[in-house]
């Protein structure tokens, strides 16, 4: 699939093919990875002994019998951090394309000022979370 | 394609990728798998051996010469021993989680450049599986998918320790991932691209910075040019891979083994272990690619003309990888684990704001450089913006500092008042306290009675 693109004359299609060929390799590696690990799990399943007893199959709680249903309730704080992550990770990703075109001709002062305004908003977001004591771990 | 056997010293660019015949791609993918698998086997051995030397021990020395086969023996045992599937676990999620965590760890390595264009069985090809216009973003995406493995392992185990460990680990990894992503921005500002091969090419020569008619040669490695970014990246790469001093998910005194508590030492546990080490190699490879000049030879070697051609660069890359990995081990031998609230506060209150301020500074300096050459009229504008940013940042800092100072003083006064009250009236805090006026005894056989209030 990757091979024939380079021998054809440079038409639009061969460029597109080459572009996707780079991604196709990643997809192929993904498939190979899944196959290797699934195969390893399967092989181990065929080779290993299997003698379960009720005691072996209990949940580990440092030697005593497990208490409760398993899933422990946890603090809401982790959920809030997930939201913060979504906001700031997306913001960080917006910076990447800006950083690549920043020095290109035609993107003068306006680009810089725009990004200052954008980063000021992000900074305000962090300050707001800080002020609301989301970042404080008691 | 012109069959040119002399390697291009400038290195491959994005246009050189996506043209490999299928069998070349298969060879490269196979090489990455074998490299990482062997890397994990001998990396574990290397870590155990080095850390035991740092602690005046021998380390593994039974299996094979110098204990070299220790990890091979451990791996075989993990594959062949009984695997316990606890009764209450969510079976599908429980089995899927190690696969979800291990596969993306390998995928990240597809964009790490090992070397320049070489001739492989007569085909001219770059020593890198593939490169994308968004290559670095792929690494960040893969580490985000790895987080799913952590969450699902914790959730699917249905054990309190696993759930807590999974949540903790997730919050830590995603927090440090933001700081990590931000530390790349300065590199992209200078390189002008996200493609790893081109970032390496950009670090070949530093260029010059003209300051008042004086040409100052810039260093070529971004680690030196952008040292705050590099330091932040080094900290985040420790946090991102759950390594000491940020190995909270494995705080065994608190959480047993964290999210993989219910994965007794079976093949599934081996996959978590594998993913952890592959992630360490990935962040090390990224550190080398983005900050340490990639596969290019360091200075004394680079004087030799052939240093950056042919297959030699693979050696430089490998040596750099071993050194960065040794740094991980050195840190592990030196530093204690930090507390969880300190970890999160450090990530959000120090690393991210510092990073944002540094990006603004770098962008301003870059704009100043461009303005000098392109539109000299706009230099004052940039300087005014820079002054506003610096003054604003200082104002915010001082405001926070005074508020914090006031809060700290109030807290200290409160504690002092409490202590005074408790000194006078020990039971005032509402807690049962032992009678403080009881005498106690010193010595083994002396039975010397000591009155209360002394030691």
C-alpha cells in the first residue's frame, strides 16, 4: 500500500495516498500490537495451570475478609480535576498550530497579541479554580 | 526516487515518509517491537543492578552471567503461573485493561527518529517507522489512551484499593500531561513544526542571534536554548510515567499496589510492568528528540564528518537513551516519594503557570527577532506588550504573596493560641489524654522513677 505512491507522477491522488500511508503504518502497528498481546494472553491461558478455590478468588484486603461491595465511594475532587484537564488540555493543543505558524511571514504582531489574549483567558481559568479552592487538597 | 547511497547529512523531512515498500515497514515495525521488548527485559535488569550498586548491594546475580537472564526468568514465570481471576471482577474490563495500557505504549515509538536516511537492502529509507505532521501530538494522544487502561483496571477490579489507586494515578497523569504539552510549545515555536524528524533537523545547527550588531551563535540543542522548558519536561516525564519521586499510585503503605492490586503476578501484571517501562523509554526518546539533539552526535564526536551519516546515529541515540534511563534510576535512588497534595499542588500551581509565563516570554522574544528583520517599526509595540506582561505577572504574584502571608500568620496565631489553651487545660481539645502527671520509669533494671513533666 505504501510502495506505489512514489513512482506515479505527482498528482493530487498520490499525494493524498502518501499522506495517509504515514497513518496507515500507525494503524498497522496498532493491529500488530493488539494481535501480539491478545496472542500472548491466549498462549498463557493454554499453558498455565488453573485450580481456583473460593479463598483464592476473594478480593485482596490485606488478609482480612473483604468488606462491602467492592467499589468504594470516593471524593468528587477527582471528577473536578477531569473537567479541568479537558479544558486545559484542549487549550494546550490550540497552542500547537499557533506555535508552528507563528514565525511564518504574514503572521506578525496580530498573532502574538491574539495568543496573549488567549493565554490570559487560560490564566484566568487557573486563577478562578485556585480562588475556588479546587486546587487545594485537604 | 534517485538511488543515492550517500546519506543526506541534513536528515529526512516529512516528504521522505509514507514511501516505504510494505516489507520495509514490516521490518521497521518488527525492529521497534524487538527493541522495546529486549529494552524492557534488560532495562529492568539494568535498573535493579544499578540501584543495588547505589545501595551497596549486589542485585540479581543468579540467573545467567551477572544475573542478565533474571528478567527473562521472571517473564517466563509470569507467563506460566496460575492466573487468579477474582470472583467479583468485571471480567471484560479486567482482561481488556492491560491490553489497552500496553498497546498505545508501543505505538508512540513509531514516530521516534533513530537516525537519518540509510540504504536498507538497496532501498533508501529513513531510520524511523513513520512521521506525521502532528507526530508529537500522537505521543500525547497515546499517553491519554494509556490513562484509560489505568482507570479501567482500577474500576474493573472492584476493590477499594484498586479504585483509589486508579483515580489517584489518573488525576496525576492527566495533570502532568498538561504541563508536559505546554513545555513542548516553546520547542514548536523555535522549530516551526510538530514533525519529529524535522525538529531533529532543526537542532543540527543553532543559527545566530543578532543583538545590537553582535552575532551570538545559539546553541543547537533545545535543552540548552530552552532550559526552563527542558527542566519542566524532565519533571513532568517523571510524573507522567509514575516514577519516583511521583510514584504515588504505588504507594504501598497506603494503597497496596494501586490500580493493579488485583492483578496477581500473572501475564496481565507483566503487561502493566511492560507498559510502564515502555512509557519510560518513550518519554526518554521524546526528551532526546525534542531537547537533546535527537540522533545527532554530541559535540566532540560531531567533529568527525561521518558521525551523522549512515547507521552510526543509531548508536548515539542508544547511548543517549541509556543515559536518560540511568537518570531515572539515579533519581529513584536519591529522592523520597512526595505527598499527594504536594504533587497536585506542584503540578497545577507551579508547573502550569510557570509554563504559560515562559511561553509568553519565548513568543515575545521570537516576535522581537522577527520584527527586527521584517518590520522594524513594530519593535516598540512588542516591548510595550512585554512590559505589560511582566508588570501584570509581578502584580498577581505580589497580590497572592501578601494574601498567603496574611493567611499564614493568622494560622500560626491560631495554632499558638490553641497550644496555650491545651497547655493550661489538656482535655480542652475534646480528646482523651493520658494523665500527664503519672510518673514513669527509666533503665532496664534500675526502675528509676522519673517524676512527671521531665524526660
